[in-house]
């Protein structure tokens, strides 16, 4: 997994956009107490379900891998 420049900022932006997407879709309502890790996992699984991103092989799923996938996704959103 190659590190992306500004990956941390991209992940933060992906969480914001992903939360809006998930709530607008009516899939979930996030609480203020939900951690970033919970949001990353939910957004990743929702985007995979909606076929907006390619899934990571089950034996390779981890927080860093999901964050990396979200950073790639948001960087391609423009």
C-alpha cells in the first residue's frame, strides 16, 4: 500500500463527505459520540455495497487499509 500525499487530510474530507452521503441516502444517522474509526468502517462498507469502490480482500481489511481506500476515493471525487 503506497502512502498518498496528504492522506490524513484526504481521510478527514472523505469522512465528512461520506457521512453526508450515508445520511442523505438514509442508511444511517451518526451520533456526535461516534469515533472516526466507526465512521471509516461504516463509510467503507457502504461504498463497497453501493459499488463505488473496490473491496479490500477480507483477510487484508484493517483500519489503515480502509482509510487508504477512502483517501483514494475522495481524491478522485475532485
